[in-house]
C-alpha cells in the first residue's frame, strides 16, 4: 500500500478521514517478533534452512532401531545447540531493532508549515 499524506487545511477532510482508517498511527515498527510469537515463528523460520532439516533427518533416522548408530540424545545435541544459538542471535537482533524503533518513534520532529 502507498502512504498518503494530506495537509491539515480543511479542504481534504473527507479524503483524510478515508485514508486515516488504513493508517491509524505514525510509528515505525521493524521488529519481526512479539513476546507471544517469538518461539513458534522463530522455530518455523529455523526449519526453513536446509542445514537444520538435515540434522532433523539424522535425529529421526537415529530413532529407528535398525539404523541406530549413536545414542538418541547425542544426535539431538548438535541440532539443539544450533537452534539455541540462532534463537539467541535473533532475539538480540530483534531487541536492538525494538530499542531503535522506540527511540525513533519518541524523537521530536519538525513540521513544515507556511
């Protein structure tokens, strides 16, 4: 969607009222996650990577008694370490974006007015 900016001079009141229903606020949000969506959304994104799917395949394959090479827990360890490290990295990056967005949204601005 395109962003529409209307001057507040009264002539475009009808157009402003119609456009303002689409844009309720004027804040910037670049974060991906919220507190509730972090875990499911991050796990979903992690398993879109081919390397993580390979480790899951090895874990599932090792649960079959005919193919079992290592202990089940040892096969899961690399996958858990990689997922945990990626989750921590994503959480730190998203928190930095959140702090930056908060600083930008509460900064003072200058408004041009004839």
